[in-house]
């Protein structure tokens, strides 16, 4: 399954990031742009899941979206989203 990417957001330093919006995957792809000391431009990708960096460069990791089933009995998983406040960073 291919990732379903969100729109890219661009950081002031030229990096851009996008997020897989499929439930259970939610992998983050960050495109890094660097200029090496010799003036050569370098760009590579990093992938994150949550705050953990799972891969640098190479091929895009597989999408690990969960199958969405309608009417799942039992296991009602609740995600508590800590929202509000003004987080710095
Ligand atoms: Zn994905």
C-alpha cells in the first residue's frame, strides 16, 4: 500500500515534511536540504514515527496502515490527545 501523504509543509531552513495520513502508519517524511562545506548541495530524506527516527535515506519504508473495519466489537481504542497550551518547539 502506498502512503497517503499530506500536503508538504516547509520549514524556514528549506526542509520540508509530509505525513502519511493513513491510520496506524502516520509516518513522517522529512526532506533535508544541506549545503556541504565544499559548497555542494546535499539532500536526503529521513523518516520518523512519532519522535523516533526510523530511517535515513534509502527507499521509502512500507506503509503500515491498519485495516479499518466497520463495527469492530470490543477493543475500543481511545487515543488521548493532549491538546491545548502553547508548546514551545
Ligand atoms: Zn503510510
